[in-house]
C-alpha cells in the first residue's frame, strides 16, 4: 500500500519534471498564431474589418475579440481558411459585407489637382505624385482597398474592376449536370 | 539497329490520318483579311509597332518582342493595317486578345530580305535572326526557338527532331516531311550546330511510311552525318516531347527539369523547316502547314498565311453544313475555338471541323469506380483517379503532392475512363486555381511588405520630427538664456548696425538716371514694379502652399 | 467551350460490369449441373431485390435513377451474394442480405464508387452472424446420390418453408467441405481419414470443386480481356497456397493441401470476382499485391484457426479497411523521378 503510494508520487514527480522542462525548452517566442492568421489575410489593408490594417485584425482574431467573417476581400474562401486554421465553425458574411470583385483604383488625370491626400491615404504606397503634380496609380501595387476614394476633394478616383482576360482566365470546375440534380 | 525504349501507358485512338494525306499540300489564295494575334507564343505579348492605316509589306515586322521571353510578329502579306484591337483568338478561354487586322492589297509585295551563310555567321547572330524572324516551336508549345537553341550551360548530346505526330487526324508534319524533307534536315543541321549536339535523332511514328522514306532518302542525299531517322511504334502520346525523348534515348525528363540539363533538346520538324527558311532565305514565320479535316468534303493540308480567318480556310476544304464547332489541334488535346472569325496562328497545326456525328457528346459522367484504367494509360505515371478526387474536392495541396504539375494533359486518362469523367478538365481547373492562388499570394506578400515599410517610414518620420522639434526647443531655450544673460544695449546696437547697413545698401541700389525720365517712361517702370510685386506675392503664396496640408 | 479530349473509347461502367457478370456464367452453369437449379432462384431473387433497393435508395438520395440502375453494379453485388448463400435458404434470407448490402453498405456510404467495403461481403457477413444456422444448410451434390428434392419442392421450401412430409432439412443438406473438415478435425480425425469421406472429390468438395474451376475459367477470361488486372487474383492465390503449403508440410495429417484450400469455399470466386471489386481494392500495383497477400493469409488463418468455416468474406472486409493506408504508402514514383535524389 505504502509502496504503491510512493510509486505514484514518484511517477507524478517525474512527469511533472518532464512537463516543466519541456515548457522551458520548447518555449514559443511571440505569438505565431498572429503570423499565421496574417498570412491568410489578403493584405489589402483596407480596414473594412474595422481595424487599421490586416495585422491588427489578425491580432484581434488571435485574441478572440472579433469574428473571422469581417474580411470581404478574403472572400468566403478566406473565412474557410481561417476557420480551418483556428478550428472554429465557418461563419458567413454579415449583411452588406459581401465580397466585391477585384478592382484597382484609377485617377482621372484631367481632374486631379495634385493635393497628395490620396498618397497619404494609400496603405501600400501605390500612388505616385507630388504636390501640385498630377498623381497616378501604380496598378500592379494597388490592392483595391478604396481608401483613397474618400479623401479626394475632387472625386477624381474611381475603382476599375479587373475583368477576366486571357492572362488571368481560369478553367472552371467541371459541372456534371445529372449527378448534381440533388433536390 | 538502335534500341528504342518504351514509355508507360499510352492509348491507340483511331488515327483518321488517311483522309487528309491523299492530295499534296495546297496553296491558299490570299484571304480577304488577316487577323494576326500579337500573342502567338509562350511569353510576353509582342508590342505593335505599326499604326492603323499604315501600309505594310509582306514580311515586315508589325509586333516587336517585349522582354526576353517573347517573339516577333510579322505581316503575312502586303496590305493596309485596318485595326489594332481586341479580337477573338484561338484560345481555350474564348476571350479576345490584341490583334492586328490587315487588309491585303493583293500584290503580296515582299520587304527586302535575304538569307545568311549560316556557316559564316556567329551563333549569337543566328539566334538573334531567329528571334527577329518570329520563329517559335510549331509542334504546339510555341516556345521561342532562339531561347531553346541557347544551351551553352549544358552539354547537349542528342538533338531530337519530333516527327511523331501522334495525335489522330493531324497530318501537317507528315505532309511536310514527305514534300520538304531536305529543308527540314538542313534546318535540323543548323539546330545541331547551334546546340553543338553530337547526334540528331528523328522520330517518326511507323504509321507514316512515306514520310520515313522521304526523310531517309534526304538524309542519304545530303550526306548528313550522325543523323538517323527512326521509326517509332504508333502509340499516343509518343509525340509528346518527353515521351519521344524517352523512346529515342531512354532518358526521362521530369517535370520542372529542362531536357537540356540531361543533354537532350527537342524540336518539331516544322520548326526545323522554319529555321531553315528564316536563316537561309531570310523569310520570317509568315505561314505554316495546316491540316483541315473532320467534317469536310476535301480533307487536306494547306500552306496557310498566319492570320487567315478560320472560316475562309475551312471553306476551301468544303466544310459541311452540319458542322457545329471548330477544333484547333487534335481531338485529344485540341482547343474548341470560340468563333469562325479567329485567325490561324503559329500554333495551329490542324483544324478539325466537328459535328455531333463525328464527335458525339459524352454521356453523363458517373462516379469514379477506381478501376485504374487511367493509371494504366498515364504516360506520366500518375494516379489520375487520385488527382481527380482531390481536384474535385478543391484539395489543391494534395493535388500537388500527387504531382499534378507532371500531368501533360494528354487526355489518355479521360479517353479510357469508363465513367466518362472529364478528368483533364479537372486537372486544368486545379492547375489554374493553384496558379491564381500563387498570384494572389505574391500580391499579398508584396502588399504586406509595402505596408510594413510604410508603417516603418511613418514611424521614422514621426521620430525625426519629434527630434527636430526637441532640438529647436533646446535652441530656443539656449537663446533665451543667452538673451537674458547679455545686456539690452548690445541688442539695440545690433539693430542699429543692421539699419545702417540697409540704408547704405538702399543708397547704392538706388536707380540712376531717373531724373530725366519722361512721364511715359515713369509709368512703364511703375507698371513693371507692380508686376514684380505681384509675382513676389504669388511666390510667397505658393511657398505657403508647399507646407503639407494638415491631415486629420 | 468544351474541353479536350473530344473523343473517348467506347467503354462504360455498365459494360465492364456486364462482362464480369458474363464471366460468372461458367461457374453458375456448373453449379446448376452439380447442385440443381435452386441457385437460379436465389440469383433471381437477389437481382430483383438489388434493383428495387437501388432504385429506392437513388430516389431517397435524389440521384438520377436511370444511369445508375443500368450500371449493372447492383446486379453484380446481388449475384455474388446469392452465390455465397446456400441455395436452399428461405427467400427472406436472400432478400434481407441483398437489401442490406445495397442500402447500407453501398448507398449509406455514398453510393457507387464511395463504399469502403465490398457490399456483397457485408451482406454475407451480416447473414452469417445473424442467421448462422440457415447459412450452413448447403445442398448435397447430385454425385452423392442422396435424397433430392424436385425443383417444385425446392421452391415450396424457399418460399413457404414447407418440406415434403417424410423429409427433414438435415436429410437433404450438408455442411460444406471446409466446415466438415473443421468439425472432423476437432473430433480428432486425421486429414487422410476425412478426405476419404464421400463428400470429397479429387481436389476438395465433390461438385463444389468443379464450380470453383468454373469461376477460375471466368476469372481467366477477365484477366485476358483486361477487365481485371492479374495482381489481385495471382497474389491472393499465391499467398493462400504458400500459407497452406507451409502448414501442410509441417503437419500433413492436420493441415490439408494448398490445392484443397484453392478449390474449396469462396477462394476462387473471391480471388477473381470479390477482391477485384475496383471500388474497394487499392489502386496501385504494389498496393494490390499487398492487399491480396493480406487477404490470402487472413483467409487461411480464419479458415484454420477462426470460428467461421470460411474466411474469404472476413479477410476481404479486414483488408478493405486497410486500402486507404495501403494506397497512401505505395504511391509509385512518377515519370522522370524514379532515380530519386539524383
């Protein structure tokens, strides 16, 4: 009886020591979850989630402050990826938060007065120009976040949707009609 | 006798090649217009260098290559450029692309051109000529030939010339070999020189005995050394570059590996022919042999100008009225063309006029029963049924683990599938989804990097500003302390001295000869002074504007 | 816009399954020859039940009925199950087994192509566990010259459970060759004594050995027409032969010859028709061999050391569980990547 007790105590001490040691040895620096979430987010830095960029949103998700369905540019696939990553249920987009098609901003260079307000608003420095100089969008860098639209005093910026063309065209998932008759 | 090797799998679809080999290659009359796409090759689209309304000559460059991986595009005949705009092109997507539309003037007037002595010309010059002539692979891949001949990083042992032409219906290479074997071999000879290859192996499927005989005869006549014409067993897809290299040399070139790394390079027979015409005659790639077959009354091969509208070409072969679609290429890997208006491109080896009778629609697909008939025929030795399963479930990571990108989309799996599953379409779908994700990932990474850099910069600016402010404050404080320390009269004296200096300057700068001015002159001077003042004022205003507006 | 290829070989699932059904005919014909036409009754019953169950399940699952009912897979399940049940079984035994096989082990798992277990063997397993007595009353072959029922009397028993007044069920039926062997060995007899019993023929059980040969002939036809690959039957029979051979060499008086194992029970029909169900067997060549060897060894172990007279069904089902694992670990090297590391 006593010896059994000793054995049990011995085992628990040993296991406790192992756990304690491994918690020191394999200590994880920083919060890798934030990085992982940030990697899934589309990096438009658009702030539609209510946070000033993708990283802050990732941090908020990691803390559990906000749902995973606040990122329209990521699309439903983005939500699915976050759900898979975090092991939570898929949440559909709320009212009015549906994802839009891809677009890039376009500055009407006739109207632009060169006020630099949009340059300051752009989160990825995708607008080139200087004071009193006409501005222009570097289309390849533009994430389509629309943050440059509100500050423009003369409304010279429009979003041009990127249509399907021969370079970005994709093969569709084959549709097999009879098997999908499901009611 | 050389030993040939076998590749795994393969199928034997009915060949249907006899229909279009009964008559020699026919010349087509000048079409009413030419629709010449600027992107007929792998790589960047050529940039148009002609204007609408401009008259161009046959062989004149109308699109210049953009970047390294690109090729030139030429006017196939003389005429007037009527449009440079988006037109439907021969592509799976059925989407328009930039094309130059040319109205022929009927004169077929050549631009000044001439060949070079290939023996006397440097290799880099020859490659440059190929690029200028718009020579690309005519077997279907349309990869710029100048890049393929640049193999100085690797020692090339074998040059494989691909005359297998394994796809059913297509006979353009067959007819070319029968009629123009000499030029093909001369082109192959140049390619061998460019690559410093030891031997040339020409692989032709054994269902083309006439072509094999013609090529062998030409090898003997021209006394080509170390050049061998080999008859390979008829088996689809033996004409795939990797498969033919395997058959002829036993070497397996894995996906993502260049055959040159393994000492082999492969060119199509039509490419070899075009190389000869381009270098020895200075003729850019303006036309190619196209098989027109299927639901037509006179299936045959035509020498067709690039850009010839499809409708005008098929009419020559007597396309039958119940034709419901046009297929470019063969029935195994071909492209369903979006319209009859598309122009013939460098990649167009065959046009099959299709009717519901000729290619009946597939019965509805049933679930996969894992019968592995697809595995048995897959020349890439993949597990098509697994790939299908993962692609269907959008499990793209798994498709890559199962070597999706080794798939050459030959269609053998779908051909044998008893459940009629459109397997290749699933693989293409998965591939394009993966490519899109990679593009998105790259864009997101770029955006993240730029955003983080911007954050960093803003932070740095803020700090610098704060530091400057602190510095100024320190200076002001120091000055104030100094001012407090020095007696008042010093400052007074300083001000007086400054005033005196100013007076003295004013006296010096006072305009001379003003006493004898007429009233008119005085008025003029006054006006000038007023304008100056105004400009100074404006400049001052502008200076104020240079301050960045306060945001928020 | 259509996607290439635009042509296809004229083959279909229903054609393949029809060929497999045809290949069963020599075996069935010999069955009828040696045991009388009762088996045809159970095959018919099973077929009707299978098609009806299939239709109902497709309807319930909102799937189109026509393409699936005409794929012949339900018929094949029905035939295989009917061939593994005693012909003189009450009608409801066949019906329950077939309905269970189709409804539960096929459709509840996702229908054609998605079932992890061989439906016919699931049906058999359910029956032998639930109704063990009914599953052991096998007909005696004509060759033994015992009392035999006329076809009408057989029908009367199958559908009404009524035997002619002067007969008991035991008088007209017997245990299978394997079952008898097992029982007699338990009773202490040696193999040579048992083999002298009248129910045994040259290879195994009288009559049943000939039926097994019939199935083997059909199976060879399937291999030569490339409907099935050789890997599964060859590896299965080889493994069964080898395992039985080792035991037989060690103690011939206790363990029968490998040939006896080949030609008794469900070994032949199993090797050529049951293991080769593509849906429930591995897809890689190496995997097929591992799968079949496993099934061969398990069949022997269950037959000799297990509680059931035959081991084919359970060996198949046990190996079915392993299929995803086998496939995952036997992925072959692809074109150009065989000299890995180079």
